[in-house]
C-alpha cells in the first residue's frame, strides 16, 4: 500500500480533502438505483383488473404470474449476493436492470397467459431478485461499519420511495388511457435510465478508491473474487439450515412478505375497487403507504442501532396483524376515502418494511461474514410467502367473491410471526457458521 493510501485509510475524511465519506455517495447511488427499479414493484396490483378485462384471464391465473415473479425475486437474491462477491456489485446490478427492462417491454406484445408468466414472472422476477434487499445488505456490509442500521433503513425505504413516485403515475396512465401498455413501457424505460448511473458512479468496495469503510479505524483490503458462487450460496444455506434462528427468521419473514408484497401490494387495489373505490384513489392510498414506509423504515433503522432487534420485530408483527383484522370493516365503509381508512394506511405504511433492519441485524449478529447470503435466503422465504398469498388471494377472490378471508388469515399469521421472533435466543456476539 502506498503512503497516501495508508493515510487515507487511517483517516477516511482528512481535512481539506473530503468532508463527506465516499460511502454516503455509494449509498446515494444505491438508493437511486432501488428507486428506479421500484417501478416494477408498483405495477402488478394495477394489472389485475385491466388484464382480466382485456383477455378474460382469471385473477388466479394473473396472480400465478405475479407469484412466479415474487418467488424468483426471493430465490435469486442469495445467488445474486454471491455473484456480487464474484463479479462485483456494478456488473450484476447493471445486467439485472437490463433484464427487467427486457421483460417488462416484451409484455406489450403478449396474448397468452404463458407469455405473462415468461415476461413478468421469469424475466422481471430474475432481474428484480438480483437487486433485492441482498443488494442493500451487500453495500451496507462492505461500505459501513458504523450506522449500519440507519443505512439499512434508508436503502430499504428506497423501494417505498419508488412506489410513491411510480404508483400514481402508472395508475393515471392506465385509468386515463384505458390501456396498461404505456405503464409497462414506462417500467422498462425507468430500469434502463438507471443503468448509466450504476455503471459510472457505483463502486464495489471502499478499497477501490483507497478508503476504509465508514466508521472503520483501519484500511480493509478488497477480498479476491470468490469463485463457485452457486456452490457457496448453497453451502451457506446448508450450514445455516442447521441452526434454529435461521428457520425462525425465515418463517417470520415469509409472513412479512405474505402480508405486504403478496397481500396489500398485489390485492389492495382490486379489493378497494370491488367496493367501488376508483383505481386511481386506491393506488394513491398505496402511494401514501410508500410515504410513511420511508419514515417508518428509517426510524426502524435508527431503533435497531439502539434496541434489541427481536423485541422490535415482535412489536411490528403484532401491530401489523391487529391492523389487518380491521381492514374488511374499513373497506365496507364505502368507496369514499374516509379518516379511518387514512389512519390504516398511515399505520400500515409505518410498519410496511420496518422489519428489514432488525432482521438484517439479527442475520449479521449470528452469521458474520456470510450474513448477506443468509439474509438473501431469508429474503427468499419472504418472497415465497408473498408469492403464495399473491396466488391464493386471487383464488380466494374467484371462489368467495371477496378478499375478507384473506385479510383475517393474514392477521392470524402475523400473530404467529410475533411468537416466532420472540423464541429466537439472544446472542450478543456474531456467530461464524461452522464449516
């Protein structure tokens, strides 16, 4: 190492040279990337009624395509974390954004359900999974040793910020033009626009620019690329699966996905429309969830740096389950947006992905250097839960004619998640996975 690099490593912010650590710029680029990619997270719930009306496909069929998307979003994440260790963050994310743009753009020519599953389920699912929360976990783990909880909260909130930006726009496009295709093209363009920012501004490791991670007192050399990404990912899963906390985290996070991405994000708009609420009004309520999700997730990151993550998760799941039990009553109040519904939206928004920072902290505490991949597998369970409810919710609507049973069942699942996280034993020191 050169003398200059040593000085930089010892003092990441030398006077007169750099007032803000480069890690914060990397976090900012990551934030913008996740916002741009969030367009595809906003669209599935808006597509159900238009596709049903145009093609006559059942809601269960459309929900099946969404469930493939959600499942692949989760199952790709742990492999993406290992690929980032092998090829670098920048390359993996740039390719992923391109795949998302391709999948979303091709949907405008589809005429059969299998094409929806191929484009939106397979391609968009694979691309989005490579930019899942494991991306945020990798950036946080490499670039920060201090303020990790806060940064995790901020990057998690980026998805909600993207939802805030795109939901009203996409719903207006569909409602005003009576066509879903311009919205799909918008999603493709949003993914492509972010690619140059990723390629030009994102860096894989602090050592690439001669810096120590933010909060570190010593320079950390960049580790050599790790080969065998798939083998390592599966090996980490095999070792983590022999520990109890992994299954408790995976199970509770599956319920988290079921009650957010699978339930509210996919089915709230059509459920509200069933009760006479205009699509634009229902989509705007989802966007409001995005507003308060930003506040709640950043606050949760701040709390995670100061309080025991297990207890935070228990509170979050208990409050979420309670609120879901009241949703059928609120929807039956009529098509107008009334104060009780606004209160639910604000409350649910604050709790939406507030679970991520404490869950990520528990993974770091127990699985050390493998925590990003372990979290990727925990995230896979999140998306499997979301995928099941995205499909089963559509089936329940076809069978029962309403979503009421889905709301009640999800509330009960959240109660189970509360008990699961409380069972996790407290372990203050990081645990390295046995070889």
